């Protein structure tokens, strides 16, 4: 099955990837919000359903590896698009880092400040030498290199440090890919993982310093590189085997890796079985999510042809647009959730009815005030296209309705308020940015501000 996308389609945003972002972000929220203890389970018929939710949420942290694959996909997209268009890709180090820092660093610093303010307000801050060191290494985004700081301020910030370090390694990845191709490049990435594991062990034996291994960029370089291969496959630069888009293969890769991870603590350390299992877990998850991303790209082409987006994808794609804000702030809301939950309710009821909605709302507000102002706003092509293709191209280029989900809901609500007050206007759907109305108006709806926000996401 071909998934090749025209390199001229530079204004298309893959809503399937946004949906995967949204799903991954919510999985992380559930992982941190769900109490895994027996005390959180009811002593009635709901015991087993609640236990099932506990088990599922206990493995939701693997969504981090989906984020890594998507990150590699998005970062490499500019290079792949240029190469597919027959141009020589020109990714400049300075310009690249300027965009990355402007896009990601300010929201990160704001979130870091919020966590520190909350800590100062609740339990107080003890300004010691370690505290100053901890803040400094977090600002430099090197905190994942010290086991004392990897989880100190916020339990998820180590993954953001990995992202920044993988961006730095991207230029080495480009060199390897251009010089020797993907087979050698992936081998180097796996060797980097093995090398860091050995290096960390040697450092521990020689100095007693615990150099983090799972929290290192080298350990996840292979997974990140798979995302870069996926975007090249989308543009037809590389040809993937059919199994690379088969969700059954993804299941076979992800579930066994999760089982190995669950039982790894009972395997005796310093044994070949333990070392091999530890080495394989993350790459297996990466390969599984690589297949998922390839599958969603194939599905995206089908949705475009049908001018139809599944409702579930639409909902999660909306969350995906501000998934970075969800990721940055969800622990802040979880930490404060005790103020709003009802202790008499089942813990999972509080999670789904209070904690998750509060997390989404707060992240949405954070997005508009602390993330959106730093996003690169890209122009949206609005040149009219004659014939029946006009509405379809408008729909494809300007986005699926999930970009306007919240805005459209608000517009309808305001319209109904106006109608009640006697100043109602016809309950019409908003027009597209070009004024074109497609054969399926609901699907062709868009919102210019949301488009600009979405196009600047990466």
C-alpha cells in the first residue's frame, strides 16, 4: 500500500498524528492520576473493572515512546519534504535551534516556575546549594543526566531534556543518514544505547555515581530515528515493508515489551537475560509505535479521499494541539486535586469526573496564554481552486474540524444565547477561510486562528 504524499502539500497537517499526541498525553495523565493501590479498589462488583483500569493505566507511561517517534517524524519533516521535492535540504543549525527554543523553552520555564511557586506556597522552599544546582541544571535541560535531579521538581521533565538533546543529535543523525543510509544509522543508534548502558555501569563501578540510563537521550535515539524514517516513507523517499503498517505487528511488539518490563524486576540482575531484556524493551516499544504512526499516515490518506474524519480521532486531535501544555501542567493539577475531589467517591470516579476535566481545562488556558504566543504562525494558502476540487482542497489544506472543535462549540453556544435574547442570527456553520463551502459543510468548517495555531505546533 502506498502512502506517498506530494511534497507540494506543505500546508497539510496530519490530524491522525495530532490524535496520537492527544491520546498519548491523556494516557500519561491517567498514569499519574490513577492510584494503583488496593485501597483504591471498591469491595463490590466494580472491583474487577476498576482493577482492569488500574492495570491499563499502570502501563500508560509507554506513551512517552510514542511521543519520541512523533517528535522524530515532525522534526525530520522539513528535510524529507525538501528532498521529495528534488531540492537539497538545508537545515541550518542556528535557525533550527532558534525555532526550537522559541517554541518549547518559554512554556517549559513558565511551567517550571509554577511548580516552584506551588512548592513554596504549600511546603516552602529550602534554598540550599543543591536547590540552586537543581534549578540551574533544569534551566539548562541537563537534569536527566543526574539521578538526583531527573525527577526532583517534576516527574516528567526528564523527557523534555531528552527531546532537547535529541534535537542536538539530529544533525549527527542527518550526517549518518546522508553518508551511509538508514541501516547503518539505526545500527549506530542501537550501539549508542548499548554504549550508554555500558558507560553508566562503568561509571557506577568506578565512582559510585548513578548515571541515569533510561532517562538518557542515547537510550532513546533509536526510537526517535524511527520517526524520521516514517516521515521519509510518507513522502516516498524510502519503501517500508507491509508489516511496518500492520497494527497486529504493533500489538505483538508493544504487549510483549510491556510484559517484559513488568517482570524485569524479578529477573536476577547482572545476568544475560536481565541485560538483554533491558536492552530490548525500549526499542520494541519504539518499533511498535513506529508501526502505529505508519498506519495512521495510511488512514489519513483514506480520510482525505473520503473527506471524512472519525469522531474519536477528531476529539483527540483537538487535545493533541495543546498536548504539550497538558504534558507540562498535568502533575500540577493532580497535586492540587485533593482540594476538589469527593473523598467518599471511588478514586477512579474522581479521576475521570474531576481530575481529568480539570487538567484539560487548565492546560487549555495555559496553552492560550503561555504556549500559543511562542508558536510560529505559518501562513495558510487561500488561493481559490476551481471546480468540485475546491472544497476538498480547502478541507485538506486548512484542517479537519477538530482544530475548531472548542471554538465552534463556543460559537454555537453564543448563537443560542443571542437567539434567546431576541438577537439571534441563523444557526449556520462558520465558513471556511476561503469562503468555500464543501459538499459536507460540517466537515469543511474551519477557524482561521485555530489553523494558524495548529500549523505552528511543530
